């Protein structure tokens, strides 16, 4: 597969584009493991973000009812055409995934497929957070499950627990909507060209309901971002820094007390339930 893909790229004078963060995954074993991690059936629809040379796309097409692959680099068209020619259950959509409507993409699935909607992606490192946020916040159009290959450091952030260095606002956002698990670590040698760091596959099982109940999700995540915005500051000072225009410092201290949270703690020590309690207490004082 390595030799074939390199030959195809050379034939069409295609080079991996640094500006697009392109690293083609070529290891057959890892490709199979990624597809298996998506737990596909022949009634499922898979949205693949960034098919690249199509090696993962082929594995998905063998297991799913339909694959909708969104690719931004039109130069890869001849390579994808050659690699995907034997499959009739793949649609390639040319464009930037971040500019696409998830609702419209899901509607491209053939009628009659009554399985689950799933996402599989080998993401360029530089768009990982925007893609995750788009998937997590797409109310009504979220997949049931997603398997996403990201930089190992990012994967560790998504599954991080309170009190750890990796724990941050993206951890809370991800764990609010999903149950994340790190399923596979991938060495640089699995890619062409080789990246400088390890990658990891993260599996996101989307929850039927968020992990905690909040009245205002927008304000909840504002509080979370404020808590992590100044890691060296106490929680009271961090919240006052970002919420000070709406609340006096004394009121924030009162909200922390009502939520049972010591105002000298730091944001990275709070679990998601404590963030929900804090948000509720702050909301009460804002009324």
C-alpha cells in the first residue's frame, strides 16, 4: 500500500501539502483497526472527513452501507478515482468540511439505510478543535459515534480527568456530549510523510442526553472557559476576570460558596458536575 500510494502521488505530481496538514495514513493494520473501531454495519452511513488518498475510505466502504467523504484538496481527485473505482457506495464531496452543513451531508445517504450515522476521520492537526466543536455542537445532526485520529496530545486532553495537566475546556465540552475513549496509538511511521509526533484514535460515543443538566448551555461553557482561562489564578479570580462586567467579585464568591466550592481552588480541579452546580448558582445571582 505504501508503494502503491507513493506511485500514484508521483504519477499525478501530487505532493503532501503542509498548509493542509496532509499526512497520508498507509499502514494496512492500523487502517483496519480504525475501521473496526467504528463498529460499522451494512446499514450504517459513515461521514469521512478528509479521505486523502482513499485508503481508509476503502476500509469503511467494505463495512458500511454508504460512505460520504468530504475532501478539500481537488488535486487528489485522480488518486481517489483510481482507489475507489470498485465501490458504488461512496460519494466524494469536494469542499471544506467546516463550511458544509451537517444536515445536508447526512441527507446524501441513500434512502433505505436505517442504521446509525457515524463519523470517521484522519484529521489534520490544525483543524482538530474546529471539527470537534462542529460535531459536538451540531444539535439534531450529531453522529451516534465518531472515531477520529488526532495528535496524541489532543487525544489525551479529550479523555483527561480533573486535576491533570491535560484537563481543560475541550475535555469538559467533549465529556459533556460524549463518552470518549482512547482506542489506538499510532506511530509517525504509519504515515507518509511522517509527522513529528505520535497520533491516537479517539472514539466518541455520543450521549442520548448531556452528562449534566444545565439551563443555559451557552453560559455553562462560558463559565468553563473562564475557569480555564487563567490557570495560575484561583477560580474566584479567573471567573471575575471574565465575568466581572456582569457580576461583582463578592457575588461570584457567594455563588462558589452556594455550590460548595472553595474559591481558592483552580478551574482544572472541578469535575463536570461541579461546573454545572457553579453555573446554576451564578445564574441564580444574575436574575
